[in-house]
């Protein structure tokens, strides 16, 4: 009951103060009370099903529970506001278009930065099996540093292309070559370094091309 009371009071206060004139309508409190009862019923049903081992208390159950809660909140909000269907559809389409670009850009960045690291490691790993000394450093700290450098490298390449500044990509390769110049005397290390770097940068370039096409409709780079 305490949980339900907190839910009712919080909803009534936030909505009542957020929307002018809503707090003086008796029907509004009826909708909030109904939402609270449904909220408690969902929680009770979930506990019963989990307790009887009908449902497993895991991520899927949690996500399903939250989805049902969100649906009840949406329906209650619609019943309170009663917007015309055309207006509601227009707002949904606006929200979809507003989050589409940021979501797609985020997905590409994550895939290129982090997913690209797995691709690079899996492709260059056969080189290290033949001669482990090509890495020069075998400590976990240095291996982690290399992983972070790869993340930053693909992030910078991707961002440079999105900002239409391809010259920055060349600076990255130059900076890495200078930093690794002493080890480049080893042919085996030079091969490993070039293959890994070019693979990593290629993934960044592919991601940049995808984003340029998505954001601008064409792949154009300033000179």
C-alpha cells in the first residue's frame, strides 16, 4: 500500500502542477487512482508468477514488466488528454524522425569503435601466433592501451569524415608511425602494424561513408 500511495501522490503532484487546470478536475484523480491500481496489480502478478516459477526472474521478465507499465502510462495519458488521432499520429511521427538520426549515428559509432576492434583482432591474430615477439609488449597494460588507441583511432577517423575533413585521417597514420618508429625496424612488426592500422582505419572510413550518405544524402568531402 505504501508503494501505491507514493505512486499516486507523485503522479498527482507532477501532472497536476505540470498541466495548468488539471489539478482541479476530479476526473483526473480518478485516472491517477486507476493507474495506481493497475500498477500494483502488475507488480503483484509478476511476484506471483515468479514465486511459482512460472516466470524466470531475469532480464526478459524485467523488460516485459517495464513495457506493460509504459503501456499503461501511455493509455492513461491518452485518456486524460484525449488528443485527436491525427494530432497524436503527427506527434509520434515527429518523435520518430527526431530520434532516428541520433540513434543511427550512435549505432554506427558503437559498431565501428567497439565492434571494429573485434574484427581487427580476429584478422591480425594469426600473425601473432607465428611470432609473439612482433608485439614487442606482452603485458596486459600495453595490450589494453592498444585497444584504447584503436577505439580512439576509429572514433577520430569516423568523426573526421563526418565533419568532411579527410586530411585528419592522414595525420593519424603519421602520428602512429612516428610513435612506433623504433619498432618499425622489425619487418614482422611493420607488417603487423600496417595491417592492423589499415584495417582499423578502413573500418572507420566505411562507417564515415555510411554516415555521410545517411546525413547528407551523398558522399562528398571538402578538399
